């Protein structure tokens, strides 16, 4: 895939414009017809759109690394404007370790089982509500379903799940939490987690071998 820069074809294609996202296939065809490697004039970057070249690039991480960013910004030359993705913007061996962890919980077979389980739980919830005859569409349906199947799949305890709702708030003390555990809403929403003072840290399992990542401070409620 050696090509002199002066001889390389150029293109006016903009892969970040609205038209491209709405229908990218004509642009891809233009890039494939232009040549194996094309320089995008708008951004002064190189692009490949043919299968052979794309396959070579994606499988040569030593040359075309992802750890310097997968967008237009080169994190080796510019200060990252956001934390790098632990999966998309890493190279082996960190990328392989992270991918193995995600494959255990997001593989096609796992997703198929979860889909069947979620459908069964949805059917069971609807059946229970139909037997009641009348119900609160927000509390008994729109909030109840996301607080069952999804947290169950993540292994979360059933206690205090209503605090996952956007407008829920954690009481300030353990005794208050125990006393007010039945409350579903608070007139003064606060997105802080218990025990946190503005910033919290994710605590991944040590067995997973994942890097620790700090979370941004909670957004003040309006």
C-alpha cells in the first residue's frame, strides 16, 4: 500500500457532514473508485474504503494505532479533550484484556439470552397489570420494568433500586435511608451517590484487570 503523496488521488468527500450520515453509500463508492488510498482535502487526512486496504489497516495496530485517538485529533500531538475510550482507543495488550471482559457480558449468545429473558419479564409484567385492571403507567410500568430485568442482568441487589431513577435522591444518613426506603421521589432531586462528595470513582473487579476510571462530577439538577 505504498503510494507517493503527490500521486495519491484526492477527494472532496466529507465523512462528517449530515448528508454522509444520512446516506454514506454513494460517498463510499466514490472513495473506492478514486483509489486504494485517498486524501480528504477538507481535513487533510488519508482514507481507505476498499476491503483489502481496510482489512490491512485494521489488523496492523503497530502502524495504524488506536491509542492516539480514533477521530481527527491525534492524542500524541494534542492534549486529549476527553478521556480516551478503554476499548476503542487502546492497543494490545490493554485492548485485548478489555475486549475479553466485554465479550463475556456482551457476546451474541449472552445478548440472545438476555433478549429472551427481557421479553419474558415484559410479558409477565403486562399480565400482572392486566389482572389488576388499573395501574399507574409511570410507577407501575415505565419505571417498574427498567428496574427489574436490566439490574437483574447486571447482578445488582434489589434493595433501593428506585434510587436509579433520574429524579431519585439518596437520604443523607443510613438511618434515613432505611426509614425512607419506600419513597420513590424527592422534591429536591440530587444525583449524588451515597458516600460521595462531588466525585465518585468506578471500582471494576480486580480480576477483570481494567484500569480505574474517574467519573465526572454529577450535573446539578435544575
